[in-house]
């Protein structure tokens, strides 16, 4: 038998060789050795690792089979937020985008890159010291889930980077399921009597959320990359250089790329992409157009949501023909009565469609949709299909006209048209269906995030008369919950715990969860950041509300009115009495000692970089990815490379970790704050 040292050497050699063949196979579609020869290498590695378990590392190709299940996902803050893109739907809108870019840069010719918009799940992957460190989902753009265990199982993804590229950098891309792999997987699920996945994107999202990575390892996940969050010590000055770097790093990138310098060339590129995208192995829902040079990108900047230097162009969704079997009425959170068409199931853009929203009764009348009609449907925003038009030539005379309901189908209250006379509503705030929708929203992940309280349990609670509003939830105990059907002791215990914990949720979640008309997550967050507490927000006059950035008259009026309605005031008081959090917690705003300073972090530190960055931010500083004349401090750990050099050249003050904590201490002036608690 080999000695441990010999084994270590051979294992390293094998890992390098296997990674190289993987790279050739997955990136360049080339094979230097036969499948059998590859298997011999892999088997030798497996055997050596079995004989020397202490030599198994996370970056070994043998680790792609997944590991033991985990309890839940850790949340990771993105060092650079993951933004989204603005959408355009016509060539004219695309030309308008290009004109804005030309105007912004003050010149005619601007080099752009056009690439496919992959319809998958966004991911940010960080390599440190050449090894895959973590993979984090987009989440809310600021904080995402650490799904490294699952992403690690992606066959084409190198766990270790080759030499000659930065060993520490962060790449952004899209995880997807190839069309072929998805179809095969669904067939197998059918055979196993398991439920089919609706479409590749849902299947991808569901797979990334698996707590057991062995499940992910069995599913055909793949990934393409389209950008960098942190270039490490690489000098890149344009998107095209990013693509080159990705290639060198063995990371799969977009299969089709165009360069265009004029509006005409852009239009030609998106048309050509539309022709070719059907042959791509993954689903695409559009093109992404990016200004190439980073200098130009910086000059154009970004809005709070999306960069001004890039835009998505969405292709016309695919259409299908089917028959309307019936029309049901759905009661929404605001009492809106929405007609929904039940359809003869039909396959459309990757999934089987059984119903379509009809929006409202005016639309039914305008389009003259009748039960029994043959209709053309398409996926609006690719999720909920909509009826585009009726095939009147196929009518037989048997079709039935759809009449708007006079009463709410659930509680029988007379239905009312809203001010704009479009939406028909059930005006009864105690309508059981409205109450259910409102509670479902309150407990949902984006709001109070009360796990174990899904649609079904909420339904049971309302039907049993146990809960009528959010405050009633906090009166529930083991005893009352035991009355529910199909609820075991364990799930009841979990539910009580989740409810107790939800009292600590940030007040913006509560405000969002209350379902105030026009107040989405972003508005709720902004409002609470501005006013600091629910009480301050409740007391605010319309003009105070308007002082808050991004809050317009519609939101301001709605918020103002909501807090002045007696029944809402009473609800808030009961929520307060139940111990919910009304005050925005001060985020360890330990001090302002770094206010006005810009930091760059480099090298290996005793804590993850994100934590150090968070520490800097909590003391009022900004963190940037690259050293420039604007950099105030470089925080340098062990083995700092080119950034340290550049900082020295520019005369930027360099601090090591102890120097950094020394400065933090000065700012805190003896106040103890638990930064990482
Ligand atoms: S660039 C600042 N390029 O589309 C955002 N995104 O709607 C830069 N996506 O979150 C994104 N293919 O998940 C970019 N070639 C591509 C893309 C792409 C798909 C996704 C990505 C992003 C979303 C924006």
C-alpha cells in the first residue's frame, strides 16, 4: 500500500487530471480520452480516497454525488447586490434604450454585447484560493440562501479553478435544467408515480432548495455564467473580457454572443438570437443587451433596481389553442372577484396549462369570451397564462355567455364595482375567503415568514372559527390547534414556535404583511427605514410620507388612510399587545467612524470577507471591489496580491486586521456592540 504522502500526491494529480478532462468535455465538447479511460481515473481516485479518508477534500470530483442532508439554509449577504434588469418588449423600446445610452455617454457609437437571457435561477458563486467556496441564490438581491451543497453537484461546474486565472473571485450566472434533461426527468417521475414538474425553471428552483444534496445530484442541473461580482486580482475592463476570463476559468458561458455598435445592429442581433434560441439546450425568454466597456457602464450608473447600462429584451411568448370548459370565480385578498378560465389542458412553453386568468369581467366582455369557446392563450410574464383572443370561426352556437356575479360566491354579500368601475369586489371584510387570502399573505415567506402555516392550515383555522385576523394567530396554543385535523403533535409544536418567533420579525415585514393596498416589500422597507417605527409611520401625515424617497401620492394616500381606519387601529393594538415588534431595531450602527470612507478588502482574513464588509458598513463605511483613487483604506489580510500593490502605488492607506479593529474601537469609544451577534 502507498504511504499517506504518496497517496496525497497521487490524489492531487488525479484530481487535476479529472478536472481537466471534465473541462474539456463540458466546456469545449472535446474528449482526449475515452469514457472508459476516464472511469479508470475516477475509480482510482475513489479507491485511494476510501483507503485514505483523511485526504478527501471538498473540491474532489468524487464529491459531486452530494452529502448528508442539512437542517436549513444559511443566509449570506451579497458583497455586491444582485440587481435585476429592466425589460423591453418591442424593437422601438430597445432603440429608445440605445438612445438613452448614447445620450448618457454623449456619443453615437457605443459598443454593446447581446447574449441570451437564460430562464433559470440566478446564482453568485465565489471561489477562494482556487476552490469553490460558496454558491448563493439571489434572494431579495441583498441576502440570499447558501445553496453550495446543491450547486456543488453540477457536473460541468469546476470545484477547483485551473492555473492562470484569479484564484479568488466571484462569478454570477444562471442555474438551469437543460430542456432534454428536464423532459427525461419528468418521464421518469411519471413512471415512478411522482408529480411532474411544471417547467424547467420551477424544477431548478425546487432542486436548489433541497436540503438533501443527494437529490440535487440526481437531477440534471447545469449553469452558465454571465458576469463577475468581484474580479479578484484580474484586470478586466469590459464585459467581453469577462467572457474571455470565464472561458479561461473553465466556467460555462453563453453559447451565443453578438457585438453591436448601433441600434440597427442591436435589432439584427436580437432577431437572429430569436431564430437560434430554440436550438439552445436551455430555455431562454429574451436577450440581454449590455454596454461593453466598464468605463461606460460606470458613467451610466444604475437606478435603485437595475443598471442603466443593460436591458432585457423579452420575446413574444409562445401561444397555444384550447377550449374553455368553465369559468370559476376566485376571491382575492382585497375582495377582488377574479374570473378564471378552466381550460382543456394544453402544453405551452414547457408546461401543461389547465387554467388561465381572465383578469376581470370587462375584459371578458371586450374579448367576448364564452364557455365552450376555442381560445388562443399565451404565458404573460411566462407564469400565469392569459387568453389572447377567441377563435370565433370555431363557434357552434352552443357557447354560453359569462355573466358577472351579483353576489360574492363565498359569503353571498352583494358584489360592488370599485372606483374605476373595473374590478368587482366582495365588500365584506369578514368574508371567509378574503380572510384566508389576507392571512396567507400575512404568514407568507416575504412577509412574516411563519413556517408551517400554509394555505391548508390557514383554511382549517378560519373554517374552524379559530382565527379571523392576524392578531388571532397569537392567541393560538397547543390545545386549540389540537382540534385541527391532520395535525400531529410535532407540527403543532413547530407552529407554536414559529408563531412565537414571528413576534421578533422586523416591523417592515409586519407592515408588508398587513396588506396595505399598494405597499409592497420595497415600500414597506423604505417606510420603516425612514420612520423608524410603526407608531411614527402611523402618525405620519401625507406630506411626511411623501418626504420618503420612492413614495408617491398613491402609496402615501393609501398608507395614510389605512392607519386611520378604526378597525386597523384596533388590529394594530392587539398585535402590539401580542408582543410584536413595532420599533425598527438599530442595526448595530455601532458608530459613524467610517462615514464617508470607501474600503477595499483583499487577502485572507480571520473572518469571511462578507463579515468584514458588514462590519465596515455598520460603522458607516462603503465597501468597493476595486482599488482606485476614491479608495480611502485597503484592509489587507495574508497573501494580499495586486490590490495591495495598486493601493501602495496610489498612496491608499493600508490596514491589517488589528489596525482595522483598532479604528473600530476608537469609534465605539468604549460602547460594547456585538457586531457579529
Ligand atoms: S446580466 C445587473 N445576463 O436575468 C443584472 N442576466 O432580469 C445583470 N439573466 O438576475 C444581469 N441571463 O438572473 C444577465 N445573460 C444574462 C442573463 C441574465 C439571465 C437573469 C439574471 C438576472 C435576471 C435579470
